[in-house]
C-alpha cells in the first residue's frame, strides 16, 4: 500500500496533489476558521456581554424595592 502511494506520488504528481493537497488545505482552512471564531468569541463577544450584564445589574439595582 505504501509502495503504491509512493509510486503514485512519483509518477503522477498533479494527481497526488489533488488527492492529498485539497483535503489538507480544507483541514487547514477549517482549523484557522475555528481558531478565528474562538478568538472572536473570547475577546469580543464575551467582554461585550459582560459589560452589558454589569451595566444592567448596576443600573437596575435602584429600581427594585428592598426586600
């Protein structure tokens, strides 16, 4: 099996690039997109949500009667 893969790479480099290269590029792109989405979530969305929650918590503390 390994010998036939090496022969394929040696004899037909464009076909081997199509077989091995495209899935690897897709995996790299998916990984980079996942890292970008996680960074966006951690460094943008969560701090904004925390600030909004804190602002609502502090601004609504005087509206309710003490219990």
